[in-house]
C-alpha cells in the first residue's frame, strides 16, 4: 500500500470574520497517499476551493489538524512548518492564468526552483537539469523557447504542471486543472497527472467538475455531498455505496454504477 503523505484529523474549514465564524465543512478525517491521483468532487460553492486553500496553508483551519509526512522524521503539523519548508513539501497549480506574457515556457518552469534559489536567484546547472527533466516528463520540451503568451490553454496548463514538478515537492495540489480546456485536452491533462503519480510516486490532489473523467482516471475520490458530508473511496466503492447516484441523479439524469457514466433522458421535459 502507498504510504500516507497528508493526513487530515477532525478538520473543520471555513472563514472567521467580525460577524462570526462560517463553517463550510466540519470534522473531516481522511488521508492522501503517494503514487495516487485523488479527485475532489462536489457541487458549486460547497467548499472545494476552501479545502484546497486550507491544505495549501493559504488559510488556517477552524479546527483540527493537517499533518504532512516528512522524510526520516515523524509527520509534522502543517501549521508548524515555515514558508520555506512548506514550499518544499507542497506545490500548487491554480486555475488563474499566469500573468507572465513575455516569459518563455522554460523560464516559467524555472520559477519552480524558487524554494531553492530564492525568487530572484539564478538557476544553477543542476536547477536547469531539473527544469529540463520536468518539461520532458510532461512532454513539452519543444515548447521551451516559446513565449507563454503564444501557448494554447492546454499547453499553458502543461507548463504549469511542469513548474510544479520542478519544485520537487512530494505533494501537488491543483484547482480545476481542466477548466477552459477542450475535451481532448482535458483527457490529456488527466492522463498526464495519473502518469506522473505512477512514475514519480507523488501525491496529486485536484478539484474538478469533470465528473465522468475523474471517475475514469482517479485512484481515489473525495466527494463533498450536498449536505457537506465528505466521503472517500475508489470510484467503484462510492458507486456501489450509492454516493455517486445520490450526488448525480436528478429528474432526467441517471447514473450507471457499473460503467460509471451519466445518462440523460432526452424525453424528459
């Protein structure tokens, strides 16, 4: 069994303000493992981005803890890690397009080395090898000299994934990595992420609205249901337990738990 890299213990997420505390989801206990692609599913506004921000330490949990597996030492609480330590444990790929129009693709990937060089630090020969290897793993070596502004959405997303790989973190989080992509590009990116897990042993955790694609490519699904309940398991397990039907089905929409596909009744008006 692949080892745990991230463990959530009784985690509650949400927001604190002068008006009080708004809890988005409470008492979450789950784990992510190395070498596995895990997809986070749920309705719009249910808290997927809030959970990703909390796991990335962009915001603090309301309660509970997130533990990170460390090399040769006991797991440590994410809140106890400093910025440098976190940047060597977690890389994040956001939905927003990077505002780096005049930067080449390999220069952007090179920014993934910032935890080791400092933001303005020059790349060493070793850093450049890591950048080249990361681009080769993603299959975009030919894009190295291209300006980011000339890349398609799919090419740009692959560059951002290569940047995360160049950061050499054991954990990669992605927020809607297939947003804005055409269907063939969506499939290509999801299969790429799955391959990265297999070939590097990294933990890849992403949020997505591409339900069927997630069910066909993910090792594990985290599903935040309409009542803010978090359930986890393989796609087949969640289908057998009825969670996916409960999440998907509406008048005119049915879920086939055997093929993990959605069916639409065109006669329903």
